[in-house]
């Protein structure tokens, strides 16, 4: 079986996954910082939305460079593991792994070539950043308990929930889907306009 037709991820593929995962990680971090700076109040819950806008190109590049099952799963799971190891809630790991695996299955079903298939895959993949905010938006009691265990005072906790309403979770998820569509289409446009012409993919 030739290298190009191999269904397994080889060393060069793992290196590419590592590079794109690092770039993805950096862009997610930038998204979190920008959200906090640009939106008043405790706006961290909107960071997955901006992350979906910024990371579409990285996702499309990696899917093109490493069109093997497992590549997308690895990239998404790395972020989930980081959330978990950073002392965030154990549930932060679950969305990262599940969404990345489902995105990988979708891309694999379309053989990593269909634009519509990759766009759908990216939309699902974009939910891998919601882990840290799921408990904040949908399980406030346990979130408050965790904050208290980490030594946060009442004033800090009050500030966290001051800008969060009952509908915030729904708004975040709807905006996330819209942002993922825009980010994914932008990533595909960048692929066609710049990277394919330059011979990168």
C-alpha cells in the first residue's frame, strides 16, 4: 500500500498534526483574550464563538494535509486535555473529545474532500471549545461550588454571573454555529485563493 493511500497516520502526519494543533491552540487563546478585552463584564462564555471565527483556516489546512481518520480527533482532544490539566472542571474534557471524534467521523464519511462535508465537520468540531463554559452556563450551582473551593470570594462570584442570563447559553450556542459557518467558509476560501495556488496543499 502506498504512503498516500495508507489509512494510518505516519510520522510526517503526526508532525503536521502537532504543528496545526499548536497553531489552533494559540488562536483559541487569542480568541479568549480578545473576548475579555472587547466585551464588557464576564464575557468568557463567548470565547468559543470568536474561536470558531478564527480557526477555520487551520482546520481546513490540517484536513487537507492529513486526510486520515484520527487527525481531527487528536487536534480537538489535545485542547480538551489541556482544559482538564489546567484545573478546569472534569467535564471540560468531554466536549473536546466527543466533538472532535464526531467531526472526524463526518470528514471521513466525505473522504476529507467534500467542501460541504468539511464545513459540517468544522461546525461540529467548533464545539470542542465549549467545555470550560458548559458548567458555567448550565450547572451554575456546581460552578459556584468549584469557585469557592478555589478560594474565590463572594464579590468575585457575583461578578462572574452579573452578565449571564438564563438565555445566555442558547445565545452562545446559536452564535457558535453561525461563527463556525463563517469561519469554515472563510477557511475554505483561503485554501482556494492562497494555499492551493502556493502549492501548500
